[in-house]
C-alpha cells in the first residue's frame, strides 16, 4: 500500500509517501480500501506534536476517511467485505488502506456519497455536539458562527439552520461571506472590514447572539463575548486563529453567560450512545438535503503537502479531500 508516514514531529515537510506492506486486520478490526480522506485542523497539529493526542511514532496521519471494507478480522459481526463505511480513527487516513478498530467504523446508508462521508463525521459531529448538546440551541435563537466558511463553520451554519435558528455567519472575506449566504446564513459579517461588536449590535437590535460558536479563538473571542446576549452560551470549539484567548471573567457574570467547552473526541469516547444518536440524526438530515459537506478541493493523495499548504493559508472554504484513484 501507499501511505504518508510521520516518523518525526517535524511537520509535513519531513513526511514522505512510502510503499509499505498492506496490513492484515487483527481481531476486532476491519481493513478499509480508502476512497477519500479529509484534512482537518488537528491533522496539522498532530504531525508537529501539538495536538492533545500524541500517537507513537511512526504513524500515518489522517483522522477521518471513507471507503470500502476489503478484509474483516475475527469477531467482527456488524461489517462485511464490500460495505461502504466511514471511519473516525484518529490516524491512518492518508494512505490507500488502513486497519481500524471496528467500533470506530460507521456503515453508510444507501445514497451516502463516499467523498461526502469522508468530510462529514468530524465537522458535523463536532458542530452538532456543540450546538445541540452543549449549547442547548432552541428554535428562534440567534447563533453567531465565527470562521463560518471553514469546515466546522459551514457544518455549524447548516446545523443551526436545520434546528430553526437565525444564523449570523462571520468570515474573513466578502467571498467567504457570499458562500455563507449561499448556505443559508441570514446575515453575514466580514470581520476583516467590519467592526464585530458594532455590526452584531445592529444585526441583533442590541440584544446580541444567544450562542457564539467559536472555532477560531484569538482576537475575535473577547469582542464576541462582550456582544453575547443575556444567558448566552459561548462555545469554545478550537483555536484555528492560533491564540488561546484570556477572557475577562466579569463578562460572564455581567451577562449571566456560560463558557462551554466542546471536545467531540472525548464526547464520543465517554458517551458513545449519545454520539451514535447524534450521527443518526445528522445522517437523516443529509438524506433529506438539509446538510451537505462543502468540498473546497479534492486532491490526489500524493498531493498531501499541497493540501497542508492550502489549509495553512486559511483560504479553505469547507473541507479539503485527499482521494485515491
């Protein structure tokens, strides 16, 4: 098989596409012939040793992928050769094949495209857990989505609309704001050219958003938190902006607001039944056309360095895919 092997924590520049023996699944595992893998922000961090999870070296990065089961290990009953599946494996995706614990593999319903499946669980699972579970979003509430044109941002925008919310999509360019409007955003905000607090005040009649969905962090966090509505919920999803903000805690007191942590990876480990129910609802929304992954580009697996470089420029709209012919 072909695989991108991470042998040091010196980043993508130190990785090479290598020919390795095709692995055989152990008991409780299946082997997947990978059709497509998506590139997520943690995939940038993990090859530099900066992510919460630090796999033993060497490893093949790529947390999320989809394909077809082509071998089944002993004891696996719910999957068979030929099944179309998605995997949330943490590693292994940037290759032609991967052996995965069968509990981390999801059979796909009929009609679920493999490329969509490779770009689905990580971002939509995170955003559903954030908005519906942790944020307790109610129909009619207003949601501010920061970084709304990115992978988790586009997912959050669509999920909030599917749940009956009013969505203000905030992004860094007019082109990204235009994409958000195409996806159903009620209002958009270009935080590169518009004052975040003043614009939010105008768009909400001074009330502020009920929920702030923040995968960005950095300099946007404090003005967004200062703008939040009474009893608002500030969802801490990630820090794609590079900086972990230090918020003045008196703001939470004055607004009766909550700062809510969102860690989907730990959620699916600790609460597998709740996670499975959320993914089932998401699959139903996908089948009914309420949500659909936004694919920025689908590049050959051999072009992984170019995909990393594009993600590093923050120009990605939706998700980047690496595909095998």
